[in-house]
């Protein structure tokens, strides 16, 4: 599989996988895959456009040869506030 690069700085990969199988369903496709992490993934791809059977078959074949990556923006680290010293053990 070719290297799938992040869309822009500040993003981290959630899942990266090569498609193992494609099924046409309704107005879209279901892609089944095993990720680089060894986990099984299922992705539903819905297309809001009409397709004739030949186009659907060609697109399914193309998708079966695909690699996918899901990216998400990194969250900034949580800022810890300095704790105030506890006076629980102070002597009177």
C-alpha cells in the first residue's frame, strides 16, 4: 500500500487499511478491511446519485483496490492547573 499522508499538519491517523472486499448496497457500498493494527473495519460509503449496473460494478472493482486512511485533528493537550498546597495537616 502506498503511504497515505496526513491532509495537513495537526492531524493524526485513526485508522489505515487496505480494502479486502466490497459489496454494493442500496445507493452505495460496504467496504470490509483489515487495518494495519490488525483490527477489522467496515466502512459504509453512500452515494447520492443514480448508477447503472455497469457503473456500479466498475466502481466496486475500483474500490476493492483502494487503501483508506481516516484522520482526525489532534486535540490540544489539557492544561493542568497548579494545585494549591493542602492545609489538612497543618498544626493549630
